[in-house]
C-alpha cells in the first residue's frame, strides 16, 4: 500500500507567502490609519438663510456654470432621525451637487438637535409651524406663489401632510422612501412599532434618545449591520478611500438627534398603530389630512430591498391622492442606497431634475390668462419671518440670519456603495 505524502515544502512555501502578504497589508493599513484621513460630511457650500428655535434652513450655492432652469425653488425636508447630510455625504456622490448642476435652486431643512424644551412639540408644530413658516419665507424671498417640495422618510410623511393641508403653496411634490401605509408586516420595524408602549417611553425619556433608536435600527439586521460591515472594514483597511468612506458613513449613522417625545408618540400611535395617514383620517391642528387634496404632480420613490420602509409601506400613496399626475418609481436598492450608490445616483437625482423641468415647461406653455399671479410680495431675504405658534410651542420672535458659507473639501473617489447596501 502506497503511503500518501504530504507536500510539506509547498505548504510551508504558501504559508510564507501569505505571511509576507499579511505583513505588507498590515504595513499599508498602519500608514492609512495613522495618516491624514478626509471624512468630512456635507462639503457643498451653503449659507443659513433662516433660523427658528433649533431649526435652520440651508441655501446651497449653485454651480456658476449651471443656469437656473427652474422658476420654483426646491425645499428638501429630511427625517427627524439622523441628519440631512446623507444627501451630501461625499463629493463625488452627492444628491445636492447633482441638483445644483441641474440648475435647481436648493433649500434644505436642518432640524437640529432637540433639547428638553422640545419634548412637547407635536407633528402639528413641525408641519403647520416650522415647515409652513419656512415655505412662506422661501415664497416671499423668491416672489412665487408655490415651491417644489421633496420629503425623505419621516420627512416625506411630513411633506405629504403639509401638501394636503397647504396645497395652494406646493407646485410639485416628491416623496422618497416615504412611509404612508403602515398596515404591513413586511418590515420588522412595522411589527415592532405596533407593540411599543409610547406612553411609557415618553414618561421615561422625555425626548426619545437618538442612540436608543440607532440601537433598535441595528437590531433589525444585526448580522449585517453589526458584524459583516466591520469584517469588510478589516479586509479593506489598507485602502484609504474605503476607510475614509467607511468612517464618513459611520459618522452619519451615529450622528442621531433625539426625537421630541410628543412627536414620537403621535407618529407611532397615529401612523404605525392606527394607520390613519393613508386612510385620510389623520388630524393636525384640528384639520383632517385629506390625501385627495394632493392634486399637484407627485413623484414617489422607494427601494425594493428597503428593510426600514418596504415597498408595501410606500406604494399605495399614488393611488390615494387626488393628483392625476402621480408616478411610482421602485429602485432595486435599500433605504440609503438610493442616495449614495454610484449606480442609483444616475437614476435618482437626475430623474427628479428632469421630472421637475418637464412640469416647469408645461406651466410655461400655459396661456398668460391661465397662470395664477403670485399671492406673495417679494421681500428682502433677511426680512423677519412671521412665526405661527402651534400646540405646545412657545416661540420667541426669530429672524433669518446668514453665516459664513461652509467651504467644500477636496474631491475624493468612493467605495461607499458596499457600505450603503448594508444599511
């Protein structure tokens, strides 16, 4: 019987080669991790043109080489959870930069960081208070009767509510990964929220801590969000571009403001538990949020693999509104991939810009007699805005202020898609 010989020389040679590769990789990783890293967020220049309590409005400087092609400016409303910097996460994959290059005059709401005094703020305070004041400020500044409105996630739900209650101020509405139908068990978040004791949480915490919500989001997919992505980091920590974008994404994920307690309670109870929004049974400030009053054009984006806001939570909106120009766009990506994936960068922001331009041209083609005259007067950008007090808000008078524009960082290449698809 012939004995099997183990090729020890080949095994030892392979081990030596692997050891040398590991040594070289560790050396490169050391240089990367100990060297200078650029991981700033939101590098596109902007100015703060409006402030009210903790809330600010960013107005981005348009590209000097891009003509302003839209008459109506665009206001973007992000969720109260996490930060609006997601739309400008990195220089080469920035929804903000794409909008500016397309000639859009862009404003974005920065909800800031709630404190204990914000505990009793309701959805009505955010929608009929802050948002309405901001919209009126932009209308006055540009001397237009209507503006374009874009909402993201929870901010999209707020935008739907606002457009229903103030349809005369909104020209076109864009919703992205926006929950409107909460009667689904396709996402684990929707299952959990139905059993959350909101009264006990608000009594315990006041404002709901951002870190607590972040931990809950990580538990929705723990293997991928708490293990796989860090394994991926270890495998790529000698790649400076990957490390920079990994850190950039981590900074965004864990930059989580608290959510005002009463707003959290109402959103969970009225939406997740009672599903009032899609049924047009929700009330804000004593007025019913009737989706049939959304008669303006509507473009509704959602992700096929979104584990936070699954398609079933988004795809009923266009059938519930009163608009005859309502479109659904389902992209084969997740909750964050829509905004940062290189593939979907080409399918998301440019499509929105083209959609807005088409409707802007249709308005321009109307006979002069059919066009509505602006119902607001042009005012100086720094004019003191009127403040509407709603619910528990006790606001002091506030004036719009300008600060020194934020400067842009150097352009960098990115590998963020791998990280984004894990969220």
